[in-house]
């Protein structure tokens, strides 16, 4: 990684993954090596390099311009030269790995499609829009789906999300899994739990009881929607 300009210490700071964990992933055959890292360990690293977890693990081909770095075993880690084609003040935002976030045995919504796989935006533009985020390495782009949020975004519109937000810290729009199904909806904190609200009035709000938190998994907070319109 050092040859690509990314040290383990920097990668740890940017992703929140402990440096010892990164070292163990890079040396799977070492005394404490991790041969099968979990999605929780891999996802922040993959997001930092603009890859999906499957691409990072070598299960899927990586985009053009991406190199592979050999490890001590036959396994390889896929990395990209971060910032090589990104201008000063720009943020390269990768596609969010929806399939990995949902886990095994769960099915994507039938109307989900990947419309935009990565974007580069100006940090100044995000500031002008009043968008705040935990850190740039946590940003990702995901496709909006369904009709329930039509007043806010349409089916197929790209959404910028912050993966550093994994709880309902304030009322807002979130990407979450509820009882095994994926949603993008507005969440409102209540004394008794969480209210799930659709911005389309045709859909009735419903509550998730505070006594049943395990069924609600927050993947990210939605920060910005890019509405598309045919001209």
C-alpha cells in the first residue's frame, strides 16, 4: 500500500478500521492473520478505494485503472491509487455495495437498479448545499428506488449517503433494513421508538417499537438527492 501512497496508518485514520486489523488482513498467513475478514471489516476499506467488497476480495473484476497488490500468500488485495484523477478539493464518491450491506439470504427490491456507479463532486458544492458528513471516506452513492418518496426523489435518482451514521441520531432520511427488507424513508424519533414516514402521502406511516430494535438496521443517512428529469 505504501507504493500506492497509502500507508496502513492513513488507511486506518480514514476508514476507522484499526491498524492492527488492517495489518492482519494484509498478512493472512501470519500468526494472527485474518484470512476471511468480515463485511464489517472490509466495507470501509472497499469504500475508501471506490470498490465493492466483492471487488476488494477479488470475487469480481475491478474497474479499469485499478491495480492489485500481492500479499504473502496467493491471495491478493485490490487497491486503487486514490486521488490520481481527482482534482484538489474534489471528493471521489464510490458506489455503495447494497448487496453486501443486506447480508446473506436477503433480496434486493425488484425495482432496484444501479444508475450511477461513482461520482466526483466538489467539496465546496457540498458545503454550499449545507451538507455535513462524518468524513469523506464514508460517503457513497446509492440508487433511490420505489415510489414512496416521490416528493423528495424519484425511482432511479442517485442519492449521496453517509455510512458513518448507523443510528437515528436526528430526524431525517435513512437507508435501512427492516425485518430483512431494504428501505429509503424518513425516520422520526419518538419516545416509544421510531416512526417510518414516506414523503408520498399515499403510503401510511408506521412505528417500530423501541423494544424491537434488532429488526431495524441503519446502514447510512441520506444527505443529498440528485433529481433526474427528462427534457
